[in-house]
């Protein structure tokens, strides 16, 4: 069962689609209702230099697991075929491999942040935060879409 679309959304929702059992719209309230993590990240921005911010939100892996990714849970390595595509309102996008955020592999505590520097992001929407990245290129502001994909289309 592969899903690629869900009904049109309100501006303040994030579409979670792709190879998941439960495609859904994520609201800020939904994200706030999940277990929250906090982290402070420092990264170098080419245009504004060194940046340091405090974020709070659910782990990206927890958000994705709630949607039921379509890999074989009995085959540990099967999930390594999966990618997470994240797009922001401004068109900025990034690709994260499942293995990077999976606790049994890379264990990067990526967040779908609902607050930035102790201010709620309700007006903007969630931000993808990739702790440990030296530059902020994979920090996606105002996330609008998250898509879970397997590598099959790439390899034929």
C-alpha cells in the first residue's frame, strides 16, 4: 500500500506523505502533543556568520514512526533504503536518510521544532533542525511537506 497524496491543506499544516501507512496533516498542536526534546545548536551561516539557537519539538523519527513507514520491521536493514524529503514554504529543501535519524544507526536527534529561542513558531510552522551540521543548510524553516520515499525509483 503506497500513498502519495492527501486532501488539500490549510496553510498552517504540514503534509506527511509518501511510503507511509497513515499519510496525514501535521498541525502545531499535533506536534506539541508528542514527546518534546530540547537542543541548542550552533552553525555557521555564510551570510550572517555564527548562529546559535535553542529549539524544542518532537524528534523527526518519532513523527515519522507515527505515520507507519512501509518498510519491513523484521528486517533491520530494510529501513536503510528510505529517504526523508523535507520542503519549506520558501522552496528550500533537504534530503535526510532514514539511517541518519534511526537510533540503531546514525542516531541524529533531528527535531521538527515548534519553538525557536523559547518562542512558539505557530505563525511560521515547524522547522527541521539537524543538530551537528556545521552549516545550517539542512535547517528548513516553515516546513510544508515531508515525504518518505524508498530508493526503488532511483535504482529501477
